[in-house]
C-alpha cells in the first residue's frame, strides 16, 4: 500500500488525492513527523516537500512527480491522452494551474489572518485571478476538447479555495462562463466529487478559524 505524507488543508495534497481516487488506488495518509517543515520530517524527505509518497523502496516528493509516476506505474484508468499532441496540451493545462493560477491564489494566504489583512493586496489579486481565469477560458475555447486528466486535477481545489476566501477577504473575482462550465464538468467527475466532499469541510473550517469569521 502507498504511504502519502500530507496535511489536511494542503491544496497540492488534495490534488494528489484526486489522482489516487481516479486510479482507485489504496493508500494510507500520515502527517509529516514533527509538522510541516520540521527537521524530523526532513530526515525522511530531504526536500521537506508535501505531498510525498513511499512506494516500497521508492521515496518521491513533489505532487506532479508523484502523479506522473502513478500514471506510468498504474496506467489504467488513464489520466493522459494517447495522442502526443493531446498529452502535451493536457500537461500545458496543468502547468498553467501550477505556475500561473495557483501562485496568484497563494499570494492571498498571508492576508487571511485579520491582523495581516491587506485590502490593497486583496484587490490586486482579485484582478489577477480574474485575468488568469480569463486566460484559462481562452485556452479552453481554443481546444482541443480533452477528457479529464492530470492537467485538470488542481483546478477544483483552487476553485474551492477561491470560494472559501472570497467572503473573508472581500474578493471580487470574475468567472468567465467557459470556466464555470469547465468547473461543473470537473466537479461531476467521481474522483473530484469524492475529494471535494471530504476536503471542503476541512478547508472551510481552516479558513474560518484562521480568518476569524465565517467563510
């Protein structure tokens, strides 16, 4: 059985669990010994990254590396198209999430606690997130139309974070119709629906406690 080191609110740990659920794999989940970033955890995972995975003698950190490994190790049900061009487009979609949309979201995390609240930052990031969603819409509209895959797994979790942070941070995010429809398709995927059912209460509880107000 796979061992996954994770913490409950982590966006990238939730993204990996969607992959695990889709592939119908069994795993046990452990918190990092000593907590995230601890010396004890780095004795096991030198990079200190979360999530990390142990599969027999293999130790692998970084969610994207783990997802690619699982796709190769357990190719069915597949999360990458067979056509090389379509595979590249699926990876492109995933990179856009990890390097463009998610960092724009993560920039808000330091503003969640009331004593650190930065109204100007929240306004700027609302505009930036709206811009990134607009770019995503144009990417989706340009095609090709792809079945659910690796490049999609981070988006449902980031979208859930955007929902959770909107009330306490007074975010004003514009959601293009194309992205709204894409989100609905993703959330209808069984692996995504199962993960969101478990993850949303954890996420909203964490935001409520951290923000000091209901999210």
